């Protein structure tokens, strides 16, 4: 699994890791039994302190998404897929709520907001297709 952290984001890196794991499980890219990279391995890879990764893993464990397996590492739980689908919806809903609140308070008319949403949804669907293609090419190598 590839992690992409945005250090200029107001969202702390550990929350970005949590969200990305949740999204990967919800989408089926991470399946039950999959082992996550160790704290010591992932920290340097994503340019954060291992304690940041540990905090993310603790949160995911608290949510019931991963579990520590002695001698193996952190493993995706059988319940994770359903939990993550629900959690993913909540995360996305909050982002949409925040964006809509900002648009409405800036006096942007509702029809313009709808147009922007449709344009960005079309753009995101195009980007998702490109990302899926890149990932399938990487997996074949």
C-alpha cells in the first residue's frame, strides 16, 4: 500500500494515515489478514516519526480495524471491511459538509455549487481511473 501524506494539510499526518488505511480497506485494496508495514518501516517511508505511525495504528486498533499479531505485526481484522465502509462514509460526509458550509457562507449560489460538485466529481472519476491503471501496472511488475 502506498501512503501519500500532505504536510501542508491542516489534517495531522497520523489522521491521514488512519483515513488512507480506512479507505484502502473499504475499497477492497486491503483485505482481511493483510499485514501493514511495521511502525519502523513506515515512518521513514512517509517521512514521519515512528511515533506518528504508532499513534495511527493505535487509533486503527481502537476502531477494531487492525489487530496486533505477536511476531507478525498489525493485521487487518475480519470485521474491518464493514467498519471501514461505514467510517469512510462518515469521513467523506464531513468533508462535503465543510466544503458546502464554506461555499454557502461565501454567498455562492446553489446552482453554481452544484455545477462545481459535478465538475469535480467528473474530474475525480477520471483521476481514479488513471490511479487504478497505474496501480495495476505496478502490481504486474
